[in-house]
C-alpha cells in the first residue's frame, strides 16, 4: 500500500500527541450464583473464578472491576498474563478498577487512579438479560497511542440497553510495560514476544469466551471493536494466529491497518534498548531483573523521550505485519465495519500548530513534499479553506486517516463483508480541555466516541438532537454485532463496500444519513496514491 510521505512528517508526532488523549457455553463449574429476579438492583453472576454481584444503573446492569487476569506485578511484570485467581464468597462488582500505569498522561482528563494491578474489565448487559440468552457481545479496546487511556472511561449501559447486547470494556497494559521488544524479556515466553498489551487483549477475549454465557452473551458471536490505537489493536488481532476464533466481527474506528503499522523486530529491539538505557538498566545480563524491579515512575520518565511503538511483528505472536497479512489473505477473516471522522486532523493540528500562518504553512508543505509540494499547495490552498489551520487539517486528514481508511477497506472488501462510514457532525463537541479558542475542531479525531459510549470526557454534553442521532449510530453498531451487517429497520440502508474507488460509504450526519460513492474523490485519494510510499507510523 502506498503511503504519502507527509503522513510520517506531519502526523507521526501529532498522532502520538493526539493518541495521548485520546453455540452457547454452560455456566462455569463451581461458580453457580443464586438466582436473582429480573431487574434486581443487585444481580449476581457466576464466573469461573467465583460469584459476582453487580448493580443496576440507568436501565442496564453492570459488573465493574472484574479481573480477567492475575495482577501483572512484581516478578509477573513484563510477562504474559496469567489466569485470574479464584475467590470465595461473593465479589462486589460495583466499582471500576484503576487505569493501567499511564506512560503519556496528557493533562486533560487523565485517570486519577492508576496502578500496575489493572487487568480488569467492565461488563454491561440489558436488565432482562439472563444466562443462555445468547445476546451479541461487543468487546471495546480504548485508544491512546498504546501509552495512555483506560477502558473505564467508556461506559456501555446505553449501548447494551438500546441494542440488546452485552458490552465489555477492558484495560490492557500500556507503554513499555505493555510493549517492550527486548530479547532478554521476550525470550522468556513461548511466543518470543514483548507485546504484552496485545496478549492482555487476547486474554480478555479468552475470558469472554469462557464466561460471557453466564451474563447472557453468546460466546459464538463476539465483536471486537476499537478506536485509534484500539483500532490498530484490532488490526493486530486480525493478523495474530493465536487470536483465531476469539471473535467473529471487527470494528475499526480511526485506526486503518495501512496507516498504523507495526515495527519489525530490529526496530522494536532498538527502541527497547534505548528505553532500558534511559531507565538505568544498562547491563544486558541483569536487564530483565532491573526493569522488573524499577519503580513505575522511573519507567514512565524513561518513556518521555522513547515512546512505545506498540506491538511488534515478526515474532510468534504476530508473525506478519497486519497490512501484509490482510493483503495476502492470511488473517482471521470476519465481517468488518471501518470508518473515520470527516476532519480527523483538526484535532492534531489544533493541539500542535493552532495558529499557523500562511507563510509557515507554505514553507512546511514545500519542505515535507519536495518536488510534489507545489501541487499539494495547489490542491489545498488556504483560500479554499479560510485559514492555514483548516487547510493543513484537510491536507493531513486526506493524506492519512481518510484515504488510508479507504485503502484498508478495499483490502477487506475483496475478502469479507465490509461496511465503511464517515462520521460527520459539524457541531460535535471536542474533548474536555482540548478546545483552542477560535478554532473549529468539529469532526476531529475521537469526535464519534461520545455518540457510541457513555462517555463523559467531552467539553459539553450532546444536545437532544445529537442524542437521537447517537441512538441511530448505536443501532447500526448493534446490528452489525448481531448479524454481521448494519441492517436496521427504519434507518437508511448501509450498503456493503466493494473494491474500487467508487465503493459506497455511508455518511453519518445528524441531519441526514446517506450512502454515496464520492468519498475517495472528496478526499483526493487518487492523488495521494501517486506519492512515494513511506514507512508506517
């Protein structure tokens, strides 16, 4: 897949900055929960480890802070996740767990409670759900450049109640605790991999397969869904042989597999060694023990100048980069729903170059694109957008997320049912604390999150009209999870995509939801294909 050069120079650092925000099975033996009446304020569910007591909240039932793996602390740091411990009696599941250690706290709405003991998930289900109901299951992977964020910020009560689904949101290890390609560490596990965050995600999916029937979910109908780095994690799961059979549909939001690549072993090792040096672990013979014993704060400090590249490819866990695996047809083939927001890069540019001048814009584009610079400027003149900020935002959106989503969708469409969207609410709220005075940041990266989750990190609540629009979006996502196609009676038809530039894309707009074939032309994707390829982010 050809990638425009500017995606690395313009978006590489901005992506890091932005991502810093941003057949049913029987109930497990030995964990039988006393029956609770439908709609009980304190529902009980038995899982493999014991009995959970949840709570009713806003018309749904939730079970919070459920361990899906043992705490990865002490000597278990930088090792594959292990099975969660059993407990006796009833475990209260009415409080969320801490977030995993944050390697790049952004300062907007960072989690206040963090811990390395963080491998927990939250389960949401309709009030009427009971064991054996075989409801579709949606497992959510949050974004954050593999270094920041938490599943606890994404509630699933409304989605569960509205769509009759069981929704799960998970934590997974971040930063170099989640992704560290050191041979001294990776060589200690059978996969020879340091991608512990990816292993965590698989562990959560295995826990789901083993336990979700007790909540009323169908372990044979699991959708894995993610946004940004969470979407890229879905790409990795699609390409990972050991993830086969753990899920049956996939949703990728603003995380196209052709854009957010995986480092190979050599690159991952070089970055891991640089990180270890920064952390003071310089002796190769003692490096693994040193990193396991180092204070968490010291690891976070070391990562400030050596951010994690995320999961690496070329090992036993992820033998081939996801883009190559998908293009070659060697992947876990499931129906796919994929899309992006209309103006992804407004978010990045607002946080990195909000008051760019026209002269700076011209100089930057010419420097980044060389001989192609004049044509890029002709296609994205400031006069056509009203300001250098909006021109650069459009350029970066098209060169990266928009066209890469189109190209990733085409890889999928020739092999599995594929459904493509563009989110377009020109009045969408920004993330809390991210609004730059005087700038239009609508439809930026992460704009759709508040419409799909119980998500309290926006600068303002959704309006009544936006709440109604959000319900339509949730119904599409819920139908895709249930049927493998977003078919919703009474809502506009969402056609499947196909190979070719004129593939249909549905525009999700509060005023009108419509399918069209102009997406590639609107974002000038034919032009961006002509530029030389670049290494993946």
